[in-house]
C-alpha cells in the first residue's frame, strides 16, 4: 500500500495564506474603527465672552464660540453665580441644531436695567463662567473668566 496524504503541501500553504490574509483584514478593520472613534473629539474655543453694563444699568451680553473639534456640537450652556447667589444660566442653540466643526456662532442678549439678573452683576468684577458643550456622544467643559465692563 502506498502512503496517501489527504492534502498536498501546496494546497495547505494556499489555505494558510488565505486564513492569514482574512485574519489580517479583520484586524485592520477593527483597528481602523477604534482609531476613528478614539480620534474624534469635541472641543470648543471661546473667542469672545463679555458683558457690558451701561450707566443706566442695562447689560449687553455677547459671546462667540468656535467649534475646533472633529464632532458637531448640539448644545452649549453657560453658567455663573451672580452676586445675589442665584445662577445666571444660558442655553445657546442658535446655530440650527448642530455647530459643525470649523464653524462659529455668535450669541447676543440685551438685558434691561429692570432685569434682576443684570442688576446682580457688579461693574469691574470678574465672574467664573462654566461653559459646557455636548455632542451626540461626548461632553466638553471649561471655565472662562468674565469681566464686567462699564460702558457709557
């Protein structure tokens, strides 16, 4: 009787190479997805943040944000504590639902002198403003100084 082999060495080599290539392709796909998810970030630059108070005690609040991350921002909120101990909170979403990367948005608000929030800002004081930005799956937070400027 002759010795018979079930698979020839050439055929087994081809099968092993195919398994290696398929395994490498699967690992490359997984690694690529992990890298894309790991490199996406939410980052917000505050270009301008100011509150001006005139001689009639009216306030002009203005801020400009720039999305310097790689994800779209869906909401921005600002919070600081007034001299009265109450919170001054503003939710900013005037950018059409999403602030896409490399775009900016400007927010402006006029507060009359009769507005209690405006009355509780003291000229030339500096307040810490907590800025929070959210995307579909992440959050970004920072603190920015807000100096109340007197204008005539």
